[in-house]
């Protein structure tokens, strides 16, 4: 499929997110590269899936690539088919599932690309959906960086029969689930329609960067303060009109305009309880700016000689 050229690129905004339903077979890197070719954009992805794993893969382009740290930290949800190496009762499987809910210890598999240091992850929910013979279908909601393949092995040990992961599908990453995911075929068809003069299908598949920070606490900044933040200035309370959600000092929060546009991410210099909109004092240090300088009129004064 021929990618969009610069002249045909009228249908794709400068920054956005595409939630792709990754098929089994290609790597996450390959799928991301194909999306980039179709959109005519440099892209990145958040949350690598092994080649034989399918499901939700978040692909970012433009300034949205700077949201990778937030997207990578999102909780994940999977449906897994586990094969037991021996017989076990449904009651025992349900019991072990409960035992593995909560904080667990894991060491990354030998073939993983990260250091095999012991780590702690939290399993928020582990539900056995069905069981037929030695095949067990379960749904798991867990911290980012949880290895489901390792979870299956450990559950098999606990059952005394050993086990391995047969199939795995990611059905959710943060607030993005498979209901908003598009296949590569659908994306290719939408790109073809855009080349033929109908950009609406493609536009409907691209989510704004704001969608990635739906769960983050936010500070709303005055129009006159937006450009200063775009230039990397530390945000003071006088530039804040309101705050939403609670946060602690050091937390990552979203910086948005009064229209709801995402300016960028920042590190909270004070807790939400101590932030008083309209009062002096530094409150947020920008860590990733998505909005281009000059988008809003300059409402700040440069120092002499600047």
C-alpha cells in the first residue's frame, strides 16, 4: 500500500494516537513501521507485544510520542489461554487465581530484552473465565511490565502440575481498549480513501493526544501563560485557573489550556492541596511539551537582552 505523500497529507493532523489491533506474527516494531508508512509520519509505540501476542498496541506520532512514559506506565489487561501439564480441578485453579491476586514477585524471562532483576508487580484482578480439560482461559488486569508468560509458569508450579502460556491477547492499555482499536487493513483502507479525497474515515481513527491523559490529574493554565510553558518556563500559581484531581509533590500531571488542549506534561512541585490557583509561587515544572511555541499569543516578557 502506497503511503500518503506530503501533498496528500491533508487528512492527518500533526500529532495523535492510533490504537492498533496488532495481529499475531509480526513484531510490534514492524506493525508500528507499517502504520508510519500509511500515515506518512514518524511514529513510536508504547507497550511492546511479542510477535505471537495480539491486541491493543498504542502507536503515537508527532508530539504525542512525548507521551510514551505515561502510556508505558498504564495498567494492562489481557485474556490468556494457559495449558496445564497435568490434571487439576476447577476449584484448585480458582484458588490459585486468588492466591496470585495482589503483589507478586517476578523475574523477566531469559529471552526478554531487559535485565533479569527480581521485580514486584501487582495483579489487580485475575478471573478464571473457562476451563476445558487442561486448557484454562483467564482474564488478568495488572501493572505495566507484568510478564503473563511467567505468571502462567508460576501458577502451574502452585498447582503442582506445571503450565505454560498457549495464547495471549491484550484487551486494554490504560483507558484504551480493543473496542477503539483498528486493524491494519482498516487503517490501510482509510488511508486509501484519504488519497481519493475522503479523509473522514482516517480522521475518525486518530485520537487526539488529550485522550492519553484522561486519567491524569490536571492544571488548567491561563491563555497568557500557555506560550511561556511552551518555551519551557516553570509554571507559577498565578498562571493557573483551576486544578482537577489530586496529586502529590513529584507526580506527573497534565498541563491543559482553558479549551482543554494538551500543552504538555509536568512534574508537580507542590501537592494539589497546597496549590492555590492565582497565587504566586512555582507549582509545575514542564517535563514534556507537546504544543508548539507561538500557538497562543505571547503573554510574558523576556528578560533584558533575551
